[in-house]
C-alpha cells in the first residue's frame, strides 16, 4: 500500500462526499488514474458504507485469519479447484476470503461467454445469505493494456427481488506491456437475506483496441447459502466518558457485523468508528 497515494485519495473522498455525483463513475476515474500511474502495481481499495443512528449502529468488518504462505490447508485445497490459480493473487492479501476457501465456502461455477475474441468467465463464488463475491477472469486473444468491468447487474432467475445495500466490481485492470488475461471480483451485499440459487449477471467490458462488449451469463450456486452464526457479547465499554454497549456479533463467511448501542445518557454523539479491526488471541489483526 502506498501511504502518500492513499492519503491523497482519502482527502479527495472528503471533498466529494457532499457533492451529488455518481459514486461509481467517480471511483472508476480515481481507480483508472491511479492504476495508470503505478502501471502493474496493485492496490486494493475497499469501500465502506456506514449506517448511523442516534442509538444503534452496525459495524461491518472483514474477518482476518491466516496468510496464504503459511496455510498448507489453503494451498492443498486450491490445487484441486479448476481455475483457482487465476484468483490466488486476489486472495493473497485477504485472510478472511482465504479462510472462507479453507472452510470450503468457495463454490465452483465455471460459466463463460465469448464475443469478438474476448471471453468472460465466472470462475466461482463465495456466498452467504446476505452477501456474494463472484470471481471472474477475462481472456483476450490479443494483449490489452486496459480492461474495465462496467454496468454490472445481478438478478435472480427464480423471481426473488435482490435489494442490494452495497456492490463493488473492482478497479480497472491496467498493464503497461499489455496482458491477455485479467482476474477480479464482483462483490454484493444485500439488505435482506437471499434464498435464490439461480442467477443472471449482465456486465459490460471496455478497454483498449476500442473494446466495448456486453455480456450476459446465467449461473447457479451448487451449494446451500451459509447462514450467520450469532454470538451474544453484552459487553459495555467506556471511552472518554461515553459508554458503548457491544450487543452481539453476526458471523458470516464473508464478514462480521457487530451490533453496538449507545445509551441515551451519553453526553456526546459518536459519529464514526475509525481504525476498526478484529484481533485474535495472539494480538494479530
């Protein structure tokens, strides 16, 4: 991670927070500029969306566990999944996703569509009742310096209404020398639990050589959607004279939602939680 560039991006974000503008378009422009500046260096930027209330707040965290180089379980499991080699780099810095794969939450899909020398493949997914991450690969018959996923739309083929609270389809892919293959993630979280196992995803791929193709892929999830595990905490802490009650933690394969409540007797309002992390028994984030 490049601290100066990250600090610059954070300052930009503060400036446009109150401006009415398409967030997807703005994020895409920032990502594209940064990617070009740093050529093939990769940087992951995670969006955060917080819901505030005077009394109650839900805090979303990504679970962190083991790294890929110290996890023979992950390595052994990875070898046996077709196409998994395409997404190893995506998981290398995300211990939570690797833990999900280790616990066999990854579902192989392997559905493709090809148009004019470009093939889009949905390699697999990690899905639970309130979230879904789709791993994709772009294969081109010629080297592309740029390739961008746009206009992503996911819907159920079983008539279920999907009310999304968050979606992200990654940064634009960029290579100074050009590449014939790129891999990425499409991430969704939903306002209410989902039950459907059959889906259709539409997306557009743009890039160098006047690339501009629309794709539509139908797929199904072979495994059941994992339900959350509820851990009751009921812990009260005090910070600067203000009390915060941690009521419970809802644990999903893709995230942990911690429910907190601020008593009305507090003399201040807590507007945000900064630098949140999960720490294990060894003190590791």
